[in-house]
C-alpha cells in the first residue's frame, strides 16, 4: 500500500547495469546518469566515500584503508552489498529534485544473456533493497536492439553485436525473441588487460588499467590506420623499479588487441552458423548492428564485415543503446511483458 502511494511520486527508471559504466534513464527526462560502476569505501568505517567518476579518479591512488570496489564483474553482481548501496545512491540522486521522501520507482534493467537464476535473483533483490517498487529484467542485446529501433517484433532476422566492458553478446532476434546467441567474457576490460600484458612483455613496463584504457581509446585499432599514431606508454620499469616512458605505435597496440578481436569475430561466425537459413538471408540483406563501447574501436566494423561478408553498421550513440531500450520499454507495457525475463524470486 505504502509502496503504491510513494510510487505515485517516484520516477520510473531504466538501468544499464554495466561492468564499466552504469547508465540511468528517467521517464520523460532521458538519460540523467552515466557514471563508472566504481565505489570507494573506507574500510575502517565501512562508509561509502564516493560513487562513479569521483571513485574512479581514485583507482590505483588510494591509501590502504580506502578500498576501490568494482561491484559488477562481466555484467553480474560480484559484491551484493556494494551494488545495493550504489543503486540506492543513484536512485536517490534521480529523485533529489522531486523531494520524494521514499522513492519507490518501477525499474527496468538490462542483464547479460548468460546469467543464472541465482544471479538474476541477486540483481532483483539488490534493486528492490535499493528502493525499487518493482523490477523487470530484460536481456541486454534485446534492450539494445529496442534502443536502436530495430524491428524486433517482425518476422525478420535482426543481428546485433553488443561489445560492452565485461562481455560481448551476440544475438539473432526475430518475432520478439532471441533465436540464437553467444556470450563471451572478452570485451573492453579484456582489451585493457591485453595492453597491460603487452607493455609488460614488450617493454618491461608495468601500467595500470586506467592508463591501458586511455591507450586503447587514443591509439587502439582493429585495422591499419591511414595515418600512424604514436602514444606514450608510461609506467614502472620492471627491472629498475623506476618510472619509464616509451613510445608505442598503433601497430603495436593493434598486435596487443589482436587476440581479443579474433575471439569476438570467431564468436560472431559461430552464432551465424547456428542461425536458421531464412534468418541468415534477412541478415545478409539488412546487415549487422554494432552497439556498446567496444563498437567505438577503430576499424572493428570493417574487420567483422571482412570476416562475414555482411555489412556492419554502428548504432547511433552505441554506448547508450541498452539504457535507451529500457526507457522505451517503460512506455510500452505490452512490449515489456513480451521481453521481460521470468522473475527468479517466484521460483
């Protein structure tokens, strides 16, 4: 009764609960939060010091009593309590201007494809404990396809590749359901680790994850570039222990990323091999849609086109497709009922 009362004064929200970033869409307002999924905790008092961008700035720079937590790993909850606190922080932030004493929003969340019943229940429980009135879980590639305005309810094949922070999810969608799919734990974070390993092996330099991500964004590519890029790799010399800087070329960074890119391409081909021929014919005609932060890696669309012979196009603003899809579902009850996963709490 009280939940329904407070729900009247709450704003329904859609959430893309990602390994790297959490995005929140508020009904009638659009995307209001786009923050890293990072939380800084004081181990002495167990208090949360900061969430999002502020916490991310602290990565690798904290004294022993400050812990930087990444509560989500490969799109699933790795630390339940911290995830709940992070969600509560974001929900309260969304309702700051509305002066709602106890926000009880209806929430739609995008989840990975390869998720167990226990992991689904953890997301539902954490969201409800954080203040949600009801929670609906939707598979992230489905939400991304809806956000990109693909005709998912029609009898045509829609092929989508969502390269996120923790997972790459590939799906064939038709008639409001996922026909064939593949999910691999190789995505943006794994590419960062590839660069860290390459810097260690090739230059004897130890670098951090944040700096590796910076190198990937500035100099990373899947195919040779028209103009070569050189970017400094700065870190600790593994032999002397002193600071060291070397200049790396885009070709070297490309070598570092090659293993992850090959794994993604092979998974795309494997998904196509499982897809019914009628849908493959549609996909050949309509092309492949690329979403997620990994879609921004230079040349990755052309690598997939070269491997499959099917044109690949990048979604408008690929980073926000999933959260925009959850926002569309908030306004379309019939479609939401069709694509929502069964609740693990009812089992």
